[in-house]
């Protein structure tokens, strides 16, 4: 059936390899993050225990394998299974078989991670969680090395990138005035949730550069996404713009795998011909030897394309709504979601610093020792580390505390765990100032943090300048 050839994207074989292996690699990171952090955060004795959620919640966020009971052992089994399956795709093993093999592998990855996200509560309430779920589902229908990728699925990927970028752009235009007067990035590098090692240098760049950053962001998010659907060099150039802007975000911040997966998904619009032009070692005819697509596989792919089309109605309405939702799913399976980030930019950075003391009675002159987190700012002399694409969930939630209610249920339990010197909780931190001993009291204090100027850094060696604002909790003891 020659008409099936109309849907074969022979010039996008390299794009398929990048998509399948790249998304699988980021899924590996996500499952690793879950294996290391889920139990102290959400496990049987976590800050927000999943068993308690299952007991009181009549309806969960969506389907999950834990619906019929949660144990930490089952969580480990799910996470390890995800790691093994993701690693197999990175190694290219399922792609060597017929197309139903990678379909089953990616389908399993989607169900496994969906099961985690749907019981993850606030610790899994980030937009990149549903983004990974949607990407895993779409990857299941890219087929194997036996046949060329379908243009229907590639368009589905580009539609995902469009919603991701254009949705974020519209959120900004409708959001704070700082995006319209071009001042947003005069603050963002300093006040973003988790700065990276180059964030201070980016913040200290001149005002004209920051205004140019905002203009470049608007161009990349509001205009370029439309060009992804233009075949040939135009679509490849649009993808290159998206990739380059995401790389700038990667080197200046820590947004888990959000920017990394956008690079992977965006690069799918670059054709093999353009890749060959950029890197001659990549063959221009990489996908020309693939066999014809079997009819049964085309039927499956077409059905998925129709499903995505039907599920796109509400996201399209949301994109052009005055009350645009950000990072929202319109179905329980997290497919064809709405995305967006930073509709407003925080202009002052407030950090919650947690301290403890061994004193029997907490006096003004008691020795208070600070708990240091792995990613969130604390020590004014420390260089922020690059953690992304790995996700430090506790550190991210600490950034949100001063922006909303200070006394979050999980934070209350967190302070209790510190008073108990709970080992799993302490492993989430960079430094336990008591080396496993139990403090008598803990407290939480709010500080204003700002990056030091070049002159201040030369004089003191401090990368941050912090000013005490108020005591928000404490001293608090177990009694």
C-alpha cells in the first residue's frame, strides 16, 4: 500500500533516536530521584505518608498501582523496574525488536511513573512531572528501528512542544507587568527557586542584556513554536532556537528536567539532512533503509493521533482563555496537558533557615546551629551546585514556604523529624550540624537573600548577602 509511505518520516530517524533515548534517560533520572527521596518524603513514615492519603482520599488524582495498598517495598519495586526499563531504552535494546516492543516498554514506564505522581501530593505537584508522563506515552508510538517514524507521532511531539512553549509565553504576557516592561530577568536569576553555579554571574549582567533576554524569551515562546510545523529548514531553525534558549536556562538555573526534556523534544524537529549539515558524521540517509510500515502498526499510530486530537480541544481553549490554567491536566491520565511557568517573577528572595540547639532552655545566647540543604541557598559563601536534571523535591518546597502558608503540614512533620534526628530525613540534607544527635529545640527564621555585587564579593568572599527579617517558627520542641 503505497499510500502508507505518505506518513513515513524517513528524514527524521536521528530525531527518533534522540527522542526515545533522551526521554528514557530523563525518566531514569526521575525514577532515581524517586528511589532516593520518596520514602522519607511520602513513604510509610514520610512527611506526607501515602498510606494516610489512601485512607482518607475517596478519589485520587488519577490511576495508580498503589490504589490497592502502598508499602515502601512496593515503591522500591516500582522505581527499580522503571530504572531497568529506562536504561534498556537508552541502550537501544527494545528498539531492535518489532514496534510493539518499545511500545510496551514505554507504556510500562508511563504507567509506573503515573502511579508515583498520582500519590506524590505536593512533592510531585510540578509541571515537569505531567510533562514526563505525556512524553513517555507519545514515545511509545515512535516504533522501532525496523520502520521509519510516523509523521503523525512527530507532529504530536511538536504539538507538545508548542503547548509547552506557547503556553508559557501566554502565561507571561497575561501575568506580571515585569514581563511586559522587560524587567523580569533583572530579578529572576536571583530569586528563582534553586540558582545554579552561574546564576550570580547572569544576574550581574547589564540591564540592557536582561531586557534582551526578555525579548528573546517572548520571541522563542510566542512566535517560534508556530514555525515547528513548517517542514524543512524552517522547522529545523525553529527547533534550534528553542534548543539554544533552553540551554541558556540550563546553565543559569536548576529546573529539574524541565529544560532538558524541552531540548530533547524540541530537537525532534531537526531533520537528518540538517543534522548531517551540522555534523557530517551523522549520515544524511540514516532512515532510508527502513522497511515499509505494516498496516497494523499504522492503525495503532493513527488511533493514537486521533486520541491526541480529541484531547486537544480543552488545552486549545485554555491557551486562548483569559483565565489560562498553568500546569493543568484535563484528564486523569495526564495526556495533552496545559503547561506554563513564572507568570510573575518574585522580586525579593526570602529563605527559611532552619536551626537547632542542644540547650535545655532556648535563651537568646544559646548556640543555634543551621541545617544546610543540598540545593537551596544557605551558606553565603557556598557556590550553588548544578543539580538539574536531578530533582531535589524538599529544597524546592522550601522555596515555596515564604510565598504561601508558612505552617504547611509537611513542614511541621519535617521539624519533628529533625528533633528526632530521623536518619532518612537527615539524608535529604547536605549537613546535619549535630552529627546524628537529637537537638532539644528547632526554629525557623526568614532571611532576605540577594547576590553580592562584584565589589562586595572582592571584599568579603561572600556570594550572598543575607539580612534577618523575622522569626517565623520556634523555638519548638517535641513536647
